[in-house]
C-alpha cells in the first residue's frame, strides 16, 4: 500500500499565488509611491512658483514706471520658458503692463487673485505689488507640470523596478527552499509502504515537520492493524467455510447417485448453488492473498482449465504464448469469470493467449452494450468496484493487479470478452543490482 501526494503541483500553485500576491503588492506600492511623488512634485513646483514671484517683486518695483508689453515676445527681467510672469494692472479693466517671454498677451486672471489658481492650461501664483493695484502673476503650463511629474515618476520606477524584481526572485527562491522538505516528504510518501515490516518515514528534515511524520506513521500503523485484522478474519472465515462446503458437495454427489430420478433435478440445483458458494469462498481467499507475495511459476493452461470448467459450459483453450502466475490466484480469477459467463447465458468460453502474459476469455453469452462495458472499465481503472460490478470482475482485476498488470474489457461483435494483462515474470537467474 503506497500513498502519493501531489506536492509538486501544490508547490507550483503556492509559487503562483505568492507571485501574484507579490505583483499585487508591488503594484499597490508603486501606486502609493506615484501618489506620493505626484503630491511632492506638485508642492515643489508650487514652491518654485512662489519663490520665483518673491524674487521678481524687488526688480519690478525698482524699475519705476512700467513699460507697455510688446507683441513680439515680452520684456525682461526674469525671462524663462519654464515659468512665465505678467505684471497686471487692475486699476480699471485688467491690462498687462509687462510680461516675460512666452507669457500670454492677455491677463492670466481678470480679477485680483492672491495665492494659487488653477486654469485649464496654467497653474498661477498671484501676489500684489503694493502700488496702483498692480499684481504679479507667475505661471507654469499644465503640460510642463505633467511632463515633470511623468519624468520623475518614470525615474522612480526605473530605480525601483530592479529592486522589485530582485525581491520577487529572492521570494521565489526562499519559497522553493522552504518547500523543499515538503517535496522530499512527498517523494518519501510515494515510496512508502506501511505494510512492510518496520516501515516508517524516519526523522524529519525540519523540526516543523516532525509532528507531521509522527501523525503519518501513527495513521499508517492504524491502517496496517486494520488490514491485518481484515485479512485474519477473511482467512479464518474462508478456511472455516471451505471444509464444510467440500463435505456438503461430497454428500450431495452421493445423494444424486442414490436419490430417485424425481428428486435429482432439485438436488442438482442445490449442488450447483453449493459449488457457486465454494467459488465465493475461493474469492475471499484471493482477497486475503492479493496483498501477499506471489508464488509465480509458468502455467499449463490446458491442465489448469481441465479442473475448472463448470458442468454445462464448454471451455476451449488455445495457448500459443507463455503465461506465468500464481496458480491459486489465477484459479480463483478464472473460476469466477467462468461462473459469470455461465450465469449470463454462455455455453462456450474460449481461453487464448494473444500475447505473452495475456489471458483472454471470450464467451458466447448475452454480453454487454458499449455503455455498460465502458462504465465497468472506468470502475476497474479507478478501482471503484463497490456497487458498480460483481465479485467476478473485481477479483479478476485484483488478481491482475497483484501480478503487476490490469484487466481490460474488449469490444466484441458478440458475447463478452476480457483480458488479464500480467507483468512479465522476473528473471530469477539474473543477480540483483
């Protein structure tokens, strides 16, 4: 009995989950950084506007009477294409007295507005000059501010991306290292057979896994005890039943010879029922033996089948390929398959060997449609026998599996066909390596 835990797939899912979590976390961190950069950049640019305005106030006040702004680009001081300024009079209708290169010819603000103002295309800082209702407006285009924020954000992203990727790679490496003991435990479980004497998982690689090893070993010990109890009960019950059944069959044989002709058909049916019961007992013995070591040897199918064929069923043997196996197990499997064939209307069964270590039984009974046959095959492949098939097919599959093989139900034009595929018998003459 072996257990296999799909730990590689679990670790892969965990790594994918951690990767997604790390990407989400990095995305959230990047958004937080971007918001912080946006806020700080906005404040820095506003501080620059305010500082520029404070620097311009003195020179503008010392220049005396203002000169009209020309239409060719403005006058100095303080010309800059990143920041523009206007000296505006609000004594009457707003009018531009002076402006820097690139500043619009019309006032940025039609009414006096101290502090910061946001226009569709401009970010403006206004301050009163203290004479003749004159105001100084220093402004920066919205596009320039967006470009500055984008450049700064891109620089932060370029600086942080390598660190984020290194952190992600480090996280994946650490996760793989932490999962390595679980993967090793998975492999040990796949190779672990609790039914072997003294079988144990052994010490854990990490202290955290020590309780897991103890729990698995305790579970395996309980399973071994349960299997041993079931085998002991099955063996005892089967042996206790086989002897009286053999005596019943012998007494019925004598009664058939001595009974009047009118009673013989009834006695014959009783003997057939007793014979079927004997086959069930042999099946129980097979279940008991299926987990033990095989006594495998080359088989003579003609000799084996001669003593198995039930009355009223013709069995033809065509053995052209070698077959080897445990005589008791294969006898039980063939007995139940032949009994199945007879109960389903078969009058003849052909036993052949289409390939080495392959036994095929083909009867002329009522057979089964494709849907039922496929359902039985699915149950055999998954070993989900309960409630889906009778004892005969189940025992035959268990016998095939005990020989390292499987049972296959073959599609036929008529009747029913099944094949027992057995693994090749090991060559005992070759030394083990």
